[in-house]
């Protein structure tokens, strides 16, 4: 009976690369492990898969009655449907431990590193299995993605060491260049309707009874949206309506490591105060701002008196 290896829902590059590389490791050990994907591959993942010669894994969302392994998560909310009637035989992850429980002992390997594929590199080494060149490329790309090319606070020395070893196996000499290709795929905006771009990564927040929407677009360069700014602002207006106090759109330049914050607000002074900046037109550049969760929202909450 095959063991299906699931990454999390809303798959990212790590969850797919980890499913493929873990399956390859287990196959090398003579076991029948099959990678699957719980949703459509995002543009970055699709690019990386084709770059290293892989097809998108079979789509599977229901684990009922199956033998399964989880990679890149151990939270039931992110796990496949009907996991209660599945037999989980392994977990390989790099997140906080989730709420999965099992009836029998399983293989469970979780490390506080930047990417599941870094954990997998350790497992390959432990087992004395050589990583296939194509699989190495995929694992390396996943580490670059999860650690934002080593810039994320989650990145560790183990991630850097793994990329060094994997890039040599994959024969990729310039990992910065690969990261930029991935970023361009991930941040592709040409031809995408402005409202869809605003909603690509969007959340509403309650700020002391005022509804504030914040979207984020990660870009390789702000030039990518230069000709779309008016259209994006129009989408923000439509989104705001009368129901929201403010709608913000973070145009994050991942290379320059900062955000041009587009602002539409009933009280723009509050938003300016939150970041100690003045709007020029309908946006302001905020150096070093990369994370909505860790930087934008806490500053807004303070300014709104939450
Ligand atoms: Mg992930
Ligand atoms: Mg991950
Ligand atoms: Mg991620």
C-alpha cells in the first residue's frame, strides 16, 4: 500500500518540494511513497518544478482510509480532509508542533530551521542516501523561497549550509539568480486584474472598531507596477467603499528591502503617524518594511490605540 506524502493546503514551494524529496528518499530505501499536492501549484512552484524537470504531483485532498505522511505542517487545519480515518506514518516539518495526534508511534522529525527541505537534507545525510541532482535543485529552491534568499529572520546556518551542498549537487552556480527568477514568477503582475492583485494576499483587521484592509504584493522591483498604480488605487477605492476606514496596499520591494505603502483612508494622518512618514501623492516609502504581520499591523494597532 502506497504512502501518500502531503504538504499543507494552499501549497507553497517547500510543501511540494518536501513531498517530492521525502518520497524520493523513501523510494531509495525501497518504500513506496508517492508525493501529492492539495491544491493548485502557485506560479513560483510551477516555475521551479518545470525548471528542474518535475511534473506537478497528483492532486489529492482526501486522506480517508489511506496511509499518509505529512511534510511542512502538523496542524489539522492545514492537513488533508478526513485525516481522522487515515493512518499517519510520518511527519517531517519545521514549524511549531501542531495538533495532530496518533495511536501508534511514528517517524516524527521537526527541526527549528527555515525550511522542511533543510530537515530533509539532514535525513538524506543520516540515511547515507545521495540526493538526486534534480531533487537537489528542487530542495535548494524551496530553501531559498522559505528563507526569502536567507533574509528571513527564520533562516539558520543549517539552511545556508544545505543550499551550499544542494547547489553543488544540482549544478546551480548562481543561487541569487535562481531566487530572482522565482521572485519574478511569484510576483508576476502583468495581465492580472487590479482587484485580483489587491486580493492576492489581503486581510481585514479590526482597529478599535474601524475596519482596515491591508494587502501585500511582493515584487522584484517597483517598476513591475509602475503603470498600474492608478488602476490599483481604483481597486482600493472599490474595496474600501463606505464600510472600511482604510485600505492599504504594501508594494514590497524584496530586493531593496522596503515597502511603498499605498494609502486610502478617512484619516490619512493616522496612517502617516503610524509610520512617521508623510504621503507623497497616495503612497509613502518605508525602508525595511517587509512583514505585514511583524511590522505593518503592530504599528497600525498602536496608532489606532488598540
Ligand atoms: Mg510552507
Ligand atoms: Mg516550509
Ligand atoms: Mg512559506
